[in-house]
C-alpha cells in the first residue's frame, strides 16, 4: 500500500508529508507531557514538602524565589497556559492535516481528469464513462480518506509510544500487564471487526459502480425509458444498487464505532482492576499510591482514544483500499504526448497501404490507398461495419495506424504534428452533443466567443434568422444536449461549430443520416455551398447525398473500390 501511495504523491507532497510527521512527533511529545505533568502537580499540591523532594521542581522553586503556596499557584497557572498552547498546536496540526488531505483531492481529481482527457481515443472507447466519473468524484475522495487516516494513525502511534514509555517508567510491571490485556483485545477486534469492514469495502465499490452505471444509462436513454414505460425496472435496479451501497456504509460506520465502545469498556474496567490490585498489594487504602494511580488513569484516558483512533484509521484504510488500487491502476498508463509541429495542406492528403484494427490480427481497414486533392469533394459509402467511421477517425488522427502511413503534402502525420493537422479540420459527426449553454458558447466551443464570427457561421448554416426571430439570437439556451432544438437545428449548429475556426478540411461522418429526406436535402445543399472552396470528405449511406461530390468511393470489408 505504501508503495502505491508513493507513486501517487509528488516530491512536494512528500516534503509536506515529512513536515506533518515531524509536527506529529512534537504534538505527541506535548500530549505525553500533558499527561505526565499532572502527577507532580497533584503531588506538590497535596503535600508542599514534596517540592523539595523532586530535584527538577526544587530547582524551579529556588529559581523563582517565592513561597511554596505561591509556587504551587504558579505551577497551576503554568499548567493552564500549557494546555491552552496544547489545544492551539493541536488545532494547527489538524488544519495542516486537513489542508494536505483535501488538497490532495483537488490534485488527484485534476490529474485523473487530465489523464482521461489526454487518453488515446481508442483506449477511451474501452472505458465506461460512469466508471470514469465515479473515479473522479468518489474514488479520488476515498483515497484522500486513506491518506488522512494514514497520517492520523501515524500521529496517534507516536502519542501511544510516548505515553506508553512514560507508563513503563512509572510502573513497568503494571504497564506490561496492561499491554498484554489490551493486545489480546485489539487482536480480537482485528480478527472479528476489520475483516468484516474490508468485506464491506469490496461491497461498497461494487454497488457504487453499478449505482453510477444505472444513473448514466438512465439519463442518457430518458426518452426511450419513457416511451417503453419501464420505469419500474430501472427503479428496481437502482434500489438494489443504492441499498447495497448504503448497507455497506451502514456496516462500516456501525463497526467503526464498536472498537471505541469496546475499548472504553475495557479501559474503565482496567482502572477498577488497578485499584483492586493496589488495595491487595498494600492491604490498605490507596492514598499513598494516588499519584501513580492518577498517572495511569490519565494515561489510559489519553491512551484509549489513541488506540481507538489508530484502529478506526486502520479500518478506514482497509474499507477504502479498493480506491487506492483503482486509482493506482488508472495512473499507470501515460496520456498521449502530442507535438504541434506545423503541417501545411496545399496539395493533397494521401493514405498509403493503411491497415488498422481494434484488436490484433483482426484488421477493419486493410491495404487501403486513397489520395484526396486540395479542394476535392470525396464521398464515401459502404454497408454498416464496412469501416467508414473508422476511416474518418484515422484521417482525423484519432487512431494510430497499424501499418502504412497517412501523409499531407508528403509529410507523415504522427505524434509530432497531429495537433497542427487536427486544427485544420472541421468535423460534423452523426451524434451531436451540445452543452447546456447558449448557442454562441456551443458554436465557439472551447474557443473565445467572437459574436461577429458566430453570427457569420450561423448565417452560413441557415439558422441565424430563425434564432433571432423566435428566440434570443445567439444567446438562445439550447438545454442539455440541445434538448430544446429539433434534429435539423442541432445539425445546423454543429455545422456552424465546424466552420467557426475556418477549417481547410470539412469532414461529415453520416452527419445527416438521422434526418428526413427533405431536411437532409436542404442541409446538404447548404453544406455544398459553404464548402465550395474547401476540401470535403462526406460519409453517407445514401448515394443521393453525395450527388455533388467529385468522386465517390466505396468501402467493402475494409477495402476501397472506386464508384
């Protein structure tokens, strides 16, 4: 576990962590002094003559040049100030501890999101978006709980060691007996409680994964679910996942309280046992042993919470251990490192003997050759599964070619220049996703909004007049995924988005296949007008969609045929 945590923390994190550990040692020392200093205070307060019997107290007494009564008063005031300082330092420590742990959530969530955004498109397709969201929102936060529990546990271990050392110094026989008794009980707790908590942690991760899957799938298919009137099935599955997740947390939180209650019971019982032991040993009352007893009572009073916190932190770690395993695995792959060497497109795009497949030795595109001249309009048709969309994604630079190469003006397109190439492309996919914002934000998407340019491309896409007459112009709200717009309107906004950066190559991947014939004809007419000076690649099912292309090529089983 330490090794995995080490890989997730950077150099600055480790330095901060080291500082916290040093601070925790200081806190532990103060905690020990806070327990141990009570005994001499009670001793001198109950008998002023004890001032002269303790060489350290006697030294301070002589240094202050005061009478015994005032010395004890000053001693008490000093204790009050000490405990105020102790409280302030503890507060500072917990602030720094929480600042570190919660700060790690921000960094871990950001690094996860950065990794996912930098992931190869091919790898991204293998991922479930619900799992990615769960990792960023929940697993990163759970990992913070592990780090926080680990630090807290170390801090309490230091306190325990120092108080334990003090108790050994006061009465080693009684302390060893106490240790034996506590060790047996802690071992029992570990066997019977920690095992069940670890099991609950596995259940938590399993049900939470299902929980996210159902939510994402249901919201994505909301209209279909309504149409089929199958809400009961969805709700039943959600209830099972939600209850399973809740049940795992109930079990964890209940079992987490058990060690505290059990140890408190043991602690108070031990005090009674120590009193009985002292009475039997001295065969009289315990007045003479009161200072020693007081140390043990205060020691136990501080020791029991430490043991409980250590045990509770340990249980939290094993409950969320899956989160560490998941995130460690997620950070093991490197995001794409893409360069931005300049690529010019003046003459042609060429694919030479290209072969590509999603699985090894199962190519979808085979021995593919195609040359597209600057300004040419190329239509691509083929049956479903023939590789049309895959070919488009290769041209867009989303997939690494297994064999062969793609060149632009005889310059090979690879990791060094893929960014520059992508910036020259306007892409209109079949499935369009619009963010829950206004039209201008969706058209400019990730670029700075230029109102004049937004209106210009919306006018080219033949939707500006409609927006200004019936809505709020370019600031019309579209709703999540453009739910307030029709299919044709969404398509026109997608066209405007593709044109916004004035691309040299316009790619349509079955962009109008979901529209009726009349709407498709109108939009394609607009696209041909817009793209008259651009290079265009148009993928379609119907040949009629490609009637104004310079060439139409057909894909069949990954091979190319000229039509």
